[in-house]
């Protein structure tokens, strides 16, 4: 088995600007993952040794998880460019394709291993280049070898690679492990979270291998964040000592980055509140998934609205790249600005092309320039039309549901302007907004309240929500967490970090929403930023008096048992932030805004077990509410 480690390293530059650019590229997770997958499609040869015209034609066999990994990175035309004539699902019935190699890209599971052996036995392809998204456990490697020998098909396998690619890159500095329902898995006292913990540690390990770094680790003590930090620390120590150490070049990094773990319980409000920036709105309202958004465009015609499907990718979509974090009103203005620029440019082209061409060639240069600009103008117009349609769809939802008012009210609640009267006015049956919108607002109110609302207040709020048709189980779960925290506030620190992880699950209520809310208020002092952004600022700058001094500090390269706190004070220019239990575009945008405000700018990579909308997270709260009744 060969461990395929991907690193894009440039030689040291004296020029400061070039050095900063190189360091920024070193944290470009999406580009590095794409480079690794392109090399995989070149049969794991260095891409510099392979030319497009000379690519071997091949079949790509994938599972559903790896299909989602590839989707934001490589389009069908790019797959064809790299010689992929067909891409097929591993669990589908497939016919034999003689004299054609197959590239497999799948998760390392028992089912996939057995299916690969069956394909080899059935002689479906000429040769098989097997690539596992994550590290293949020794037990599955032995199973693959034993079964291949028994079936007499071991000669079919050319090579087997660990690609360390079991994560989904959504933006250049945003990723997801695509672990669905992760908040439920980690917060249900009756569930066993260890399989998810293993998947998380494996996914984060792949992130680090892809970036070619061994970071310092910081995490709040107690609960999931500390547990996963410690498991990752042990995993990295083992890998660093192994013969096939995939971090052998990590010592070339000028400054080691910082990896920060957070638990979704750290700030639940951010997972349910309404968005006002472009990307979070598209994700929350229109259902952005794997960089593609689909919605029905409303029409005045009697027939049903037309279904629209658009790809929004920062690599090819200038408007998305420049406005991903802009407030919606600014996005609407920018659509008009871009449309005017297009019309002005088109008018100039038409003017040049309508001029009489001098037979001596006097105007030929202008005419050639005008003609050459037409493709770019056409592409710009396509982008403008796309975002005009997306913005129009958003505007319709905003007006129908008064999303601007929900967002504004939630901001008031979170910044210490809690008002029960305003809440009851917004969630009354006569008020606009869906039952879900009103439920989300009520949850933010409860989380933002300095003290747990009185039972009578809860009854009033729940009654109003029921009248609107809301399912109050999510609110009941949040209420229960707050009440448990008030009676057992010290339970978090009593959980042994070295004990069984299930002990932590049993004491999940000890993590405490009121304590979390208090932390949020401290971190939100001053300019409005999400709690995670304030915490990252404090951790990366080594600020004192912020409550982050008590965070666990680990250094996988240091002798075990040695103190790492003094060496990890900061400041750190490169930071990886991982949210356990589900992240969102709101926090991603907040962190990128902070990174760009720093001098010099920071490179912050944000990731989560999954990227969830407010609706998605509400459903997980609903599940937990039903599981913890009584």
C-alpha cells in the first residue's frame, strides 16, 4: 500500500509579497485537494509527466460519498479532459469494458472492498487502480489481499493508494466532512458517538496531510472538543513515528498553524438564526448544496414555475467570489452595477463593429479587439443573468417571510436587547413568516436571555408557537438544556478527559446553554462578530482575559506529557477552525471577514462535521427533543 501525500511547495522567496502569496496558497485546501484528484486520474503519476493529449482513456468508479467529494472540484468536461470516458457508481450493475483501465475512488469500507474484489474476479476492466478516500485500515487491507488471492485476481490490481481526501472542499478555505446528523449523534445520551469520532479524526487527519502540516491544537476542556483533540493528538504522534510518515516534509513550514476545535453547543444560536449575507441566505433559503442551488422561478403564467439550477463556484463565478459575504441589499445593487457595465461594454463593441473598416486596415485593430471581447461579454452576461435570477428568488422569499425583520430582531436579542413583547409580536398568527421562522426566533430569544425564562414565559411562548402551527420539540429541547445547566452548572469540568467518551455523552446537559450564552456575550462585546470569531481572535493572538486561557493545548511533535502552553501563545497567521456538530456559512463569512481585517491578513480555514442550514439544524433539535422527553 502506498500513502499518497499531496503537497504544493514553492522555493523560498525573498520578496515579502511573493512569500505571503506562497503561504496563502499553502492553506488553499480546495486547490490542493483538486491537484491530488487530478493526479489520481493520471494514475497517480506526477501531472508534469502527463500531457492532456496523451492521457489514457479510463473508467472512473466511485461511491456516493466520493461523488460528493468530486462534484465541487471537477466538472464532467474536466473529467473528459483527464481521460475519463465513463464515471459509474460502484453499487450499480456494470458491464465489462475490455482493454480499459478503471480508477476506483471510494471510502474504505467492507462493502466497497468486497465489491472491488468481485469486479476483479468478474474481469470487468483491464487493470484496476484502487484509491481509498481515507486511510485503509490494516484489517481491510488484509481482507482485500486475502480475498483477491482466493479469487485468483490479484494480478488485476496495479496499485492501492490512500488518497487522504475524505472531505468536501466547498470553498478554497471551507470544507465539510459530510457527516449527516452529527449534532444528534453527539448529543443523544443513548447513542454511541465513537464511530463518528473516528470518522472526524480520520477526516481532519486527511485535511492536515493534504495541507502538509502538523499543527498545534487548542480546544475547550470537557466534552467533544477535548476528546477529539486528544484522539487526534495520539493519531498524529503515531503517524509521525511510522515508517511511511505522510508528514515527512512538514518541517519545511515556516510557522506551524493552529488548529482550533469547537463544539456546536459553544454557540447554538448561530445554527438557527436567520442570515442576511449572500451565501448564507442562498444556503438557508434556496438550499445551496455542493455549490449548486436549485429553485422554482415564480412566473405570472398559469403553468407551474420553471425549475432553475445554477452552479456557484468562486473559481469560475466572479460575482459569487466578490459578493459571497455581502449583505443582500449590496448584492442587489451590485447586480445593477454589473448589468450597466455589461450594457456599456456591449454598446462600445457594437459601436466599433458598426464603424466602416478602412480598406488600408486603419480600423482593423479596433474591430479585432471588439470581436475578441464578445466571448467574455457573453460569459459575463450569463453570470449576471444567473445572479439576477438568484437575487430575485431571494427577494421573493424575503418579502413573503419578512426575513429582514427576523434577522434584525435576532441581532437585537443577541446584543443584549431581549424583549419578550417584541418576540410575541413577531410570532403572533397575524405576523408574516413561516412557523419555522417563528420557532427559530423563539429559540434565539431563549438562548440570548441572560437567565432561563420563567415557566410562565415559556408557556406563553409555546402557546403562541402552537397557534402558528410550530412543532415546539426543538424549543423544548433547548429549554431542557438550559434548565439542566442551571441545576448542574459544574458538570462540564467534572467529566474526566481521559474517561470513557460515553461518560461525557451521559452528562451532555452539563455542557450548558446558559454558560455557553454567557461566553457568547463576553465574546460579542464591541463590534458584532460570532462567538467563534471572537474566540479564534483570542486564541490566534494569545489574548489574555478572554476566557480562552483555560483551553487545552496539545503539540503532537512535543514529547508526551510536556507542557505546550508557553510555545503556543501566538500570534498565528494560519489557523484551521473545526466546528463539531455542524457548521454554516454564517460562521465561515464571519471568520473570513476577520481574517481580511487583520494586518497582516490571516489565512483561516473553516470546516465542520457537516454544513447545515437553519432548517437542517432545527430538524436535529427536533430529533433530540423527541429522544429526551420526560
